[in-house]
């Protein structure tokens, strides 16, 4: 099989035929060439499997793997079990990365050799427009508590498995929970407290693509979307165990999770009055989001967007839904005016 690669990039593949080529092309354009790209075809019903095989035939760094459909977590775990690299990265098949993505992430370990993982900034792509979250170029070495606080307050750091490079040891016994949504938040409760340090590099080199039909933007399913709150509560509890001083950050993340699910309900029809039991779920989530609203509104670290959402939710769910529609419209205009940056 040749020399052991430095990095194994795990790409779970399912139902992404229009986007997979762009993803693989961005990986093969990396300035760091010492890696393997594990394309895990999770029983995709379209032409993804054939595309994976074609890429493997073109470039020896690409490994095409096929398995019966088991979901995102199962596909990632399948890749982890077959990864040969000293480091592991995850790239979603409808996303793409800058040419120096892997090289830059590797360099961050020089700042904290004991770190289990490092991460860079993430740009968000909506409708072809790319908006970087952090392109400051600043590099920060963070304690576990500092990294957790920034993540829970949504300040630069993300809960996603993408945008990060992990030492292989991080997954010695850790795997993504099969059959769950928001599995990345779930396992963050394990690896974040375990890492002696986290290095964050302020360059947005991973592009997270938001598109209709993706797992987290599909039609409202209360049983599945309720898992976000469960995962958020698990990460919040891990933060408070790590350092009781993180209680305000944990409070914000719990509330954010409820606000997020309520937003999806408002966007996909889950808030209609004629949906029976969903009204009960909606009111439970609303009550949970508002249960600590006084403390959240007084917290200077809570994003202004969240505070505005809480104030509207205090009025009514309808006011909250209307506010989100207005916010989305403004964000769309801003994205069209100021987005669109890419790499050449």
C-alpha cells in the first residue's frame, strides 16, 4: 500500500453527485501532498460510487471505499477504521477547502505539540457567495476552558468535525454515534476537554456550503431535530464539569440550541397551529429557551442576534418567526453584496 501518509482525510459520500468533484479537486490541489483521501461511498443511490472509483483510478492519493448505507456517523467511522495517517481530517463532500488548508493546519501543531486537535477559520457559502468568519490571520493557543467558551459563545470556533485536524490518538477509542444527527456536537464533549490545548488559526480555509436538501436543512422532523438539544446539553454539561465558571457559556449554548430548532420549525412549517403534538414541542422549546432569558440578556458575551431572538420569542412564536425571516432577508442581501470571495 506504499508509505504511511501523514494525513488521512475522511470524506463521507452520499447523494452529492453534483458537488463531489469540486470537493475532491480542492483536496488534490493541496500544497501538502502527503495525504490520503478516503472517499467513503455510503451506499449512495446516485453516481457517487462510480465517481469515487474514477478519482481513485486517476490519483494514487485517493482511496475509494464502498459500504452499505449506514448514515453519516457510520461512514466517518468506517473511514477512521481504515485511515493510515498520523493525523485525521474530515471534509464533507459538498464542501471544499483552500489549497493550503492541510499545510496550514499541520503548521498549527508547532504552536502546541501536545494538542489533540487544531482548527482554522471557516467560511460559509450560500448561493455561491462565500463569507469568511475569521480572516484575521491571528493564531491563538487556548486552554480547554478557553476553547470551550469560544465554541459555546459561537465566537470563531465551531463544533463541526470539519475545519479541524486531529491527532490519530484522539480517535483511539472515540467514534461518532451511529444513527444520531448533530453527532459532531456529541463527540466534541469528549475530545475538547481531553485536549491539553487547542490551537486556532484565524484563516478561513474551509468552506462550509449551505444548500437545500442537506441533512441539517431538510424538512422538519421533530424526532430528529430534537437531537440538537440533546447534543447541546451533553456538550454544555461537559463544559460545566471542566470548569464551573463556564456556566454562562453553557447557558447560552443550551438556549441557542432551542432557538435554532424553533427557527427551523418556523421555516419548514413545524410551527403551524394545525400540527397537533408539534405545538406542544414548540411550546416546550420556547419555555426552555426563555427559562434563563434574564441572565442571557444581561450577559455581554451572548451574541446580539440571540438577544434579539429571545426578546421576540418573549412576545410570541409568531413574532420570533417574523424576525427570523427579516434577518434572513437582510443576510441574503449582505451575502450578495459582500460575499463571493474564493481562492485561485
